C-alpha cells in the first residue's frame, strides 16, 4: 500500500534511523438533533443538565430506542470512507464505573461494528498522496462531564453529552509522520463536513483523536505503542507525535523497553505524560446489550444513501484538475467545502478556472488569513472577485490595478465595475496618452536613453517610469510597443 520508508520522515537516532508508526482512533460526534437512544437535544452550549432524558440519566426501567437518523449518518460516513457497510451489527455494553456515566456502562459496538474496512487518501505538502486504511467505524454513546471547578468542596455532573451519538473511526497503523497524522485528521474532518455527518468542530470537542505511536527500525517488526488520548487540534497532534516518537527512541537507544500505556498530551508543556499502563487497563466485560436487538439494515436503504452522497473532496479535486488546476491548487481549494463552493461560485459567475484559482490562492486567501477571517466571513463576494478578474481579462484594468481594486472593495465594498469607472482606474490603452507619457519620461532622462542603447534590458526601467506616470493604468504591452519605437530598440528586446 505505502512505499518504502521515506528518508525525510525518519528520526535520526544515535544507533541509526527510526521509523514512526501511527494509527488513530477518532471520535466524531454525529450531527443529529437528538441523541443515539433518546429524544433529548444535542445542541452545544446549553445550560447544564438541560438536555437529559430519563434514558440518559439511566432511570430504572428506561429502555433505549435507536435513533434511525444517527444510523443513517454512520452509514453515510462509512460510504464516504469507501468502507464495507455491515448489514448486521451488534450493540454491546462496555462496563465501567464513572460518576458521569449513570448507567454504569456505555452502549458501544465491539466485535460487530456497523462499518468495516475502508480507506482515506491524504494529500501531503509535496503533492504526494498516501492511502490510510480504515479498520472500522462503530457507533457509541458519549459520557457526561464531571465539573470540578464550580464549588470548593463538591463536584458536579453535567449529563448533556450523556448519550450523544459518537462515531469511533479506527485506522490501520498506516501513517509514518506527524505531518501524515495531521493530514489524515484534516482529510477525515473535510469528508465528514462534506457529508454533513459531523461538524468537525475540534474546539467544541465534536472531533477528537486518540493517537497511537510506536517506533521501529525501518522495515522491522512493529514496536510497542503508546496511545495519546483526546488530542484536539492538528497542531497538538503534530507536537504530540514528535514528542512521543523522540521519547520512545531515547528509551530504546538507552537499552530500555517501551511499556504499552495510555498517555496524555500536555499542550502547555508540549509533552506527553503517563496516565495508566496496560496492566491498569480496564476489563470492560463487553456483552451484547439485552435491551437492543441486533441492528439489521436493508441493502436497498444503504443503496439509497449511497445514491444521495454529495461530491466528496477527492472527486472534486479530480474535477478541478481537469479544469486545468495543479494538484496543489486543487487540494487547497477542496480542503474546506466552503472554499470549494466559493471557487465554484466564481466559475458560475464566468471566471476562468486557472485565473480564479490563482487569484484566490495568491491574493484573496492571503488577505483573509491576515485578517483572521474564514471564507464565509470575508467581505468580498465570489461575484465581486469574479467581476475584478473579468476586467483584467478584457484589458479594462491591469493586474496591478486589480489588486488595488480588491483592497478598495475589501474595505469599502461596492460594485467593482462602478468603482473602476468612478475612480478612473480604467487601463489606458489609448496610444496617444501612452505616447505622451513615454515622451515625457524620455525627455526627462537623457542619460538613461544613451545607456539603454547598449543595455536593452534597461527598457524595463522605462516601463516602470511610464507606469508610475500613469498611476499604474497604462496597458503594459502598449507601453512596451511605444517604448521600442521611441528608443529605437530591436523588436525582440
Ligand atoms: P486495541 O484492540 O488494543 O484497541 P487495535 O489493534 O484496535 O488495539 O489498535 C488500536 C489503534 O492502534 C489502531 O488505530 C491501530 O492502527 C493502532 N496501532 C496498533 N498497533 C500499533 C503500533 N504498533 N504502532 C502504532 N499504532 C498502532
Ligand atoms: Mg481500540
């Protein structure tokens, strides 16, 4: 599946190079108005315990009823991961005691998950693509939350999250660098957001990753792994992997052994710390939940969901490349659905694909980044950006003026065409006006005129002067042509 170890991804140890091996378990909250087995609401930010049904609070005698929409969302996600959908799956009880888990068990899926093997293609910076195998996706309940900072000597429990549907997505140990690990989560996040099955909001905890890391000599057998729990940003994933891999190399090179354990990432210190070792790991006594029948799906229903899937990032990227975009430009545009939508709105408004992509990547995204704005919050509409490019294409304005115009529309708004007319930004193609400007520059710089005869490259300097004189509005080709005649330069200069 993946090629031989890439030298750039190896860690240089005292005893030679080491390869990093990473597998992930990502929890993605199902985008659904109600919980997996109850009708309670799931909205983020509600007052504590405002969204708790008797089922979520595990009142005696309450029975879980499966939420069909959550099942549909899991199937949709599975299909988006090109995975096998299991027409029969089983809900199991995962038993453990925790104050925020009133039932004393979490309903999850163990041996028979709803989704089996699939794959995700990730795009790396150098244009390389890598496939990451998906082991499974299963549905499970989230737990509640203990609050220890509300009262000097009491802890409180908020059950709003208790029973919310989660998809746990488990990969094969197919990633080989911190960059690949972050790129995987980024891609997975894009896929579920395109599908509308998870909002991917890592700050609100809608998506969090358990990162399994081991190291080995390149090509050797897999090493013992450590699992870093609940890493909740791409940057932290990179930092956690880098720290953890180096920690393991140091131990192994000093003759030690890696203990399989669960670790926490301390983002302030930038390091991972032991939480519990494998010996302390829970025995969850999984068994099929007697309150729930096996989940049986109809193939025709699965087919209907498959037929309704939107175009996903990989397909969109391929289509954009057919329009003439480079792989890099296409992946930047499809990385977020909103960005791809914006680009497509520019095409719909008549822009040519390559120039729209260049304009966005070179001009508009930079301004958005600088202002800390997302594409949906940006002040310039796709139609306005498209109108600017249309005026460049028909020579109404120069490329230089286009950038100034973008700045004006950015800060003052308005219709680009009207702004060009009102401010007299239209490009001067009128030869008479350009000739006058050229003559003025020549008259003012006799020494340069002498010099350019032996140094034709100096013509560029004259072009610059004429542009200055015309406030950037002269058409550069016309300026060049007039200059050549007036300075007596050969045609190919
Ligand atoms: P368990 O049954 O203990 O949960 P799994 O085999 O399901 O273990 O693996 C859990 C996660 O750990 C998966 O994402 C998998 O890819 C990853 N993993 C397994 N072995 C390794 C390893 N040697 N190094 C890094 N990751 C690993
Ligand atoms: Mg596991």
